[in-house]
C-alpha cells in the first residue's frame, strides 16, 4: 500500500492514508465497495457517510487520533458544504485505490526506465488504408 500523502483540503493541510484496514472499515460502514463509493462521489449520488468516511478514515490512517479526525471533519463541515467536501473525499479515496504501480515518488534508478517495443521504421504497415484518398 501507499504511504501517507499530504493533502490540502478545507480543514487545512494534513496527512491522509487509506490502508487495507481503513478501506475495509469504509466498506463495512457504507455497505458498499470502495469503487462504488468513489463512483457515487464522482457521480453526485453520494450519501453523507460516503463523504465523511474517506476523509475521517484517511486522517486516522495518516496518523491523526480518531477523536481529532472526527473534530477536523466536523469543523470543516462548519466552513464548507458536504458537496464541497465530496471533492476531497473522492480525491482521498482515488489516491489510495487507484495508482500506477510504476509511479512511485522519487527518481527511478539509472537505467531502470521502461522498455517499450516499437515497430521498426522500415517495416511496412499491414492492411489497406482505412480512409479514402483525397481527390485533388
């Protein structure tokens, strides 16, 4: 799993992390899978716990005490609407369930670049053209 990430949100700048334990707790609380919760957040079909859960559990996973995490969420809800926090919740959840395994922080070791196969510049294309020639 990924390390904690610092995120600026309406409640300030804090470390967030959703490990397996937090993701399972989120699923149990919402009775839905993490991807379903993310799709509800992105599709504006969310429930209030879909908004609060990823933020609160992300703060806890990032190292904040449970009661402090709840307090931070409650204070943020005094400043902005749940709709505004849905953006934060979606961002937090997305960061910890979707990422490219090769996209790790820091620089890659020398010579550790991806090897890609390309067609030889002298190779002839196969098949016929897919568009008709343009008349002059």
